[in-house]
C-alpha cells in the first residue's frame, strides 16, 4: 500500500525526481506545486541570444548514476562526455600555478600533518591544514564569500570547490600513503587523477539538447504519468498543512525558510552574497565542456565554464563581484593561459546577471534545520518528507528524499505510525 496522495512543493530537480520516485513506489495521486511557470529551480534553463546559460557546471554521472537511471527509465537521453577541468592556484611571486585534471586548489606545503577538526565551521576546517595551506584557503574563502568564515558551515567547502586540496611539494607516494592510512587525510587532500591513476570521474553526462529540453521532457513524462503539475502555485506552509488530508505525504522540496515561522521557530541567519555572471560567445580550440576554478583570490572570476549550446561555444564567467568588460577579458585570457588559452577568442558578451546564491550554509542554518526537521518528525511523523535542504549535491538530495519517501510509504503500510499534527 502507498500514501493515497503525495503532495510535492517545489518544482526544482529535487521535486521532479521526488514525483518520479513517488510514482515508482506506487502512488497515483501526485500533485507537484511550483511557484514559477517553469520547472527546474536553480537548474532551470535560461536563454540569451538563443543560447543556454548554464551556471554552476551542473552535470550528471556516467551510466550507473541512480538519478540518471531513474530519468533514463522515463525517456530522458543523456550524452556522455570526457570530464575535463583544471585549476589556477597562487604561486610565489604572483605567478599562477596551473593544474590539469583537478578542480581544487593546488597549494605549496612542506608538511602534510593535519590537526583534528575542532568544530563544524569553515574556519575549523581550514585550521586543520598546515599553516601555509590554511592561510591561502582563508584568503580565497574571504575573497569568494566576503564574510566571517566562522559563521559559515564547513560543508560550504563543497560549493567553494575546496573540499580537497592538492598539497604541492611532498612526494605523491607519500600523499597516497597518508590518504590510504587515515580518513582525515583522505578527506582533506587530493591527488590529481592523472598523477595516481584514479580514473573514477573521467566521464560525466549532460541531457541531450540542454536543460531546457530536459525539463520539457520531464514535464511531458510527469503529465503522461498523471502527475498534476500546478504552475505559478506558491504554496505557504500553513496552507499545505491545513489542506493535508489523511493518507497524504507532503514533500517540502522548496526553500525551507518559511517553515520556521509556521512552527514559531526563529529563522536562521543566512550567508548573503551576490555573484555576477557574464556570458560570451567564444571560439576555443580545446575540448568542450571544460571548466577552470580560480583559487588565487585575485580579480573577479572564480570559475570559467566553457560549453557548447546550439553549435556555438559559450564562455560563462562566474564572478565574486561585478567587473568591467575590459578587465574581464584580460582576466579570462590570463586564467586560460595554461589551458589552450592561445586558441581562445572572446567575442560578443551575450548576458550579464547579478544575484544572490543560497548554496553556502551558515552554522546557524545547519543547527536550526536539524531542529526544524526534528519538530516536523515529531508532529507529522514520516508523512512529512523534508526536501534534503542541507546538502549541496543533487545526488545527496536525491538519496535523502528517496529515504524520506520510502519511510512515508512504509508508514502508510502501518497507518498507526503516521500521526497527523
Ligand atoms: C549556481 C549553482 C550551481 C550549482 N551547481 C551544482 C552542481 O554542479 N552539482 C550539484 O550537485 N549541485 C549543484 N547545485 C546545487 C543545486 O542546488 C542542486 O543540485 C539542485 O539543482 C537543487 O534542486 P532543488 O530542487 O533541491 O532546489 P531548487 O532548484 O532551488 O528548487 C526549488 C524550487 O521550489 C520552488 N519554490 C520555492 N518555494 C516555493 C513555494 N513556497 N511554493 C512552490 N514552489 C516553491 C522554486 O521556485 C524552485 O523551483 C548548484 C546550485 C547553484 C545555485
């Protein structure tokens, strides 16, 4: 038996996947509410001059990725590509340290010794490293986020792309030995894949035709399955809870902030930071897609993403602040100098956008989201499925929501376990 009805609030990737999963688990009364007139959330396709703007290098895994498997079973077609990337890190004398096939920072150190992490802030994480690495990372994080790092949760290391550091100087064999022997060394240090033959992220995939075609296909498939999609339907938590019917599971795959007020809880302090994004038509002789992360803490650009849209090579520059066109072009050429930059010709700017991103969790938000989740579990039991608010990665979100849905479906088999608020 399954819940008679599953109501999903939020039509981003998490909400779309939750609807497919609820259907797979046997539910045939599914409502999906999205506040805007388009599915997709942060992954929604945005267009400029007929080209797709892709912020954030959102990829899927190779065949075998569970999220991809579910989508493929519903007709979504993926195209595999060779996953290529690199990074630029600070080097003595203001030089650039170019690293191929590694998207994290490569930082010089004499010593590999790590201290245990004393707490859960980003500062605690950076302090675990030897001093010269910790200092370079602190400069980078302050430049990127412009905030006190002791208010940021250490999990922000993932969207900051510093979840692993390549320690430059020590012997590769020595780093590998430490990584194999100790969990903390394995978590905090990396070796670029070509240097030690670990080839697990060689292939990645994008939906054929881009994210616009992807969400069109998802919508078509959801409608074919009988999922009722409610566009421009901004659902308030009070409304969602008041309208709950017996045997209904509610999946909150949307911004959790309004939920705090519903439970008379204090909303958390968030990390507020605006970023600027610029898109250019380009010509480039290297492989596409390709991205480069900048850890020098200089200039404006923190990531360059090169990809193809409708046969046109596009360069998307993600920046910690706004920048003039001339400065931007100079900086892009400098950062690309170690990655076939001589073949890069930057043409017309086709888009510029400034806006906040909510992907860096504060320690306060992490603490309060745990309390919020616990309160909902106490009042609604498994009939409330929190939308995996804390993790950044879409794969982790997918896995967490699936666990929540599975529990809701088990609970529906044992109705006494589901207590209404
Ligand atoms: C710039 C950027 C880059 C990223 N890059 C990656 C990446 O490379 N890899 C990765 O794994 N993850 C990445 N992420 C993380 C990303 O958040 C997830 O991968 C995933 O796309 C999030 O989907 P979601 O559905 O959980 O949230 P969202 O995409 O935020 O969707 C939430 C949806 O809920 C709707 N909504 C909100 N409130 C309401 C309401 N009250 N009623 C109805 N609808 C509502 C919103 O309009 C939105 O459509 C990135 C995020 C950003 C911002």
